[in-house]
């Protein structure tokens, strides 16, 4: 059909961020989605131009701005807006020489080695990334020496890598990385990963409340939540979900904080309830989370996914209460 | 995708494919965990064994990964539940969850990296202390295709393995050398009496007949 032919010609096998699309990428579905989404993007861009003229430093995030951010920050403004709404820009202004000083300091060999191991395996399929490896090394090595409690944690390579793709700026990537690791999800990447283990337990409790049969099924099949979701939380979905979806998620994360991370994880479970319950052994379940879930609608229609995640009821007070209960758990 | 079906999950009703026609096969299921320092090739060994592939830039494992593969030895269908772990030291706190109840472990080191061999020895000690007493442990000296730049001698590792009652092979996930063989050697050493599939299975884990009878295209044909 014409549609199929034109969609393969219009969309190359590399996306706008330089990532190779998978062999089974659904071009037809994507074409359909994009024909509407592109128009929306253009409209949105004009609105954002107006916003930035009125409120250049984005100091207060009122409900209107929040709504706009949830609809997606236009690509060209993204780096700048992230820096402002997260507060990273302010921190950078306060310590303008920090990053350069870190780069000039002495590096520990052990840290360098562990980063170097992960460089070639960070986004090997991204066509721009070959030239970015050295800059990614700089960001990670600077951060590891800046925050000794974290050092280098596997997974940060994917976060920093994606930040670098979006900002195309080492220093901004450093500050945004610092914001994620220290303010959004503190103590996830430290040596004992205490808060990661706690929040995985919190997440399980939330599934038990919202979809007890799903939790029971997963428990019966014997797949721990740590296997399913560690990477989701450690990487804030980078290298887990498709890039466009991750960037839309990060828009909200920078504006609204850690609650969004739970929203996404909950949405992934709740929108796949039937599929999860349909798995009749542990291998099928693992495969659902590893491969099947990352194809289909989530890939082609990030917009609906974001909408779905905001339909889920979730209160900060519930999260905080569960966090108190789950401190110290490490067997989720 | 054929590989999906093979690695479990979608294999469709298959009792009819029972090999050797006449004989009723035994089915065993074993939990196997891979341990070892980061970047020694754990995930690559699993990928080679389960999908027959090798990626030069294998993504790093965050947390852990789970895959299955089935092989046949004599009249027994052996299904491995494979738990591939993250190598970085800080992920260590998660490891006991994966080796708890495991009937087998492959401890991997990189023959070009002396530290990774020392780390492997530490894993073996931890397993002897903490894992089930009957666990079958194999030591894999991986990246054997690079043996011209090795720093860990074959004899040294072999002797260590013998002293500690481990199976030992040098492997290459890249060329495939000894990859199937090491899993096969483990399968041979595991007890395959009736009900072996139940030992040490995670709590709440049930095998229904349907699952038990699944066949895969990797074996017996
Ligand atoms: N030459 C060679 N390279 C290998 C072999 N096995 C793995 N690698 C490479 O070593 C790196 C780390 O492998 P990976 O499987 O991710 O190690 P893991 O961290 O232990 O899971 C990857 O770049 C692999 O391509 C092997 O047998 N030979
Ligand atoms: Mg790995």
C-alpha cells in the first residue's frame, strides 16, 4: 500500500536523536501518529516561544506551565528549560568554575577504568555517539570525583549519555546529572543503593494495593521486582523506553520530581495488566517486560502513554507513608 | 522470532514432539546464576547459549536479567532458568537474592584480567558459605579467543578449580567455544532424580504439566 511505502521513505531507519530504529519498527503506525503529532508540536512550539518571552527564567512553575510541560517541551527549548525548571542553572551560576576544575584535577585509576569499560557499550547504535564518547567520559569522571559517595554507578552512563544528546553540552549535562542523582533520586546510585531497594519495595506495595491479582501472579511465577524494575529506577527509563517517551518523561521529572518515576512504573504495569496475567510462566513474563512491552504503542505513541500515566491516582502522602514502612527492605 | 519461542514462553503445545517416541522423558528444571566481575562476559555467555549471538558492545546489565534455555541429555530434558547478574560491586547486595536456591552457578572471569580471577575466587568462597550446600559450581575463564594476551594461566585456574571441586573450562562467548559445553557439563553433574525440578525453586513457584512438557528446538531433534 501507498501508506507503507511513503512511511518508509519519509522516516529513515534512524530517528531524530540518531538512534537506529529496530527491525520490527512499525512505520505505518508511526506515520499515522506523527501526522497528527507534528502539527501539535508546531503549535506547542509557538506557545512556548510566547511563554519564554514572558517568563524567561521560569522561576515559578504554576499550574499552566506544568500543564504545558506535561504536553512536552519542544526539542529546541528542552535543554534550556530543563536547566531552569530543575534549578540546575542557578547552581551552575553559583559555581561557574566547578566543572572545569573537576576536569583539571587528578583522576583515580579505578574510577576511570570502570567508566572506560562502559563507554563503548553506551548507545552503540546511535550514529552520533562515536564522536561523543570523550565528552561522556568527561561528564562521568567529573561527577564521580565530585560526588565520592556515588562515584561511578553503572547506569549513569545512559542518563548522562541521553543528557548529552539533548543538550549537546558537557557542562549542562553534568549539572542535570547532578540534579537527578542528588535531588530526584538520592541514594539510588550510592554504594549501598539504600533508597533504590526501599523504593522497589514501595513500588511493589503500590501494585499490591492497585492490582493485587497482578502482584500475586508475578509472585507465583517467581520473578522478583528487582529483576523487572531495577533498571527502570536506576536509569530513570533511559535505555528502557524509546527515546521520545523518555524525554517526555524527563520533562515532567525535572518539573515535578520523583513522583513521576513511580507514575511511569505504575503505568507500565497497569496498562499491561492483561498481558501480565496472560503469561503462564516466568520466561514469558521476563520476556514481556524485556522485549514485548518495549514495542507496540508505547514506541509509536508516547503521547497516549503520558496521558495514561497522569490518569493514575497517586498522592505524595501515600508515597511518603510507604517509604517509611519500606526502609531497610532488600528482598523485593 | 524463533529465538523468543526457544527461550521459553511461547513454545506452543508440544507434547507431540517428544523425542525418541517411545520413551517417556524426564523433565528437570534448574536455577542457574552467573556471577563475576563487570565486563568479564557473563551476559555474552548467556546470549551465546540462549540465542547463539554475540554483540561486540553488549549493553551493561543493570540489576539482573532472566532468561531460559533448554537442553537434552540422554533421556532428560533440562530447562535452565538463568539469572544473569550485574557485576559492579555495589550491585552485590542484590546477589544473594539470585543465588539463593540456585542449583548451579557459573563464576566467570576474564583470562586477560588478573583482578577478575581474584574476584571469581571471592565469589566461589561466598557461594560455598552462603548458597545451597549441593550447588554445582563451574568456573569459566572467558575470552579464550584472546589467549595470546592472557594473564591468567590455564593450569593455574585448573588447579584452583580442582582443589575447590569446581567444573572448569575456558570459554569464548565470541567464538562460541565451550559455551554449550559448560552448560552441558553442569547439566550432567546435576541430580536428575524425579522431582529435581522442585528443589530449591523459589517460594510459590509451581510447575504445571503444560510447562513441564514444553520442548524446545534446541534439543533432541
Ligand atoms: N573477545 C571477546 N570479547 C568478549 C567475550 N565475551 C564478552 N566479550 C566482550 O566483553 C564486553 C563485556 O561483556 P558482557 O557480556 O557485557 O560482560 P558482563 O558485564 O560480565 O555481563 C563486551 O564488549 C563483550 O562484547 C569473549 O569471549 N571474547
Ligand atoms: Mg552483564
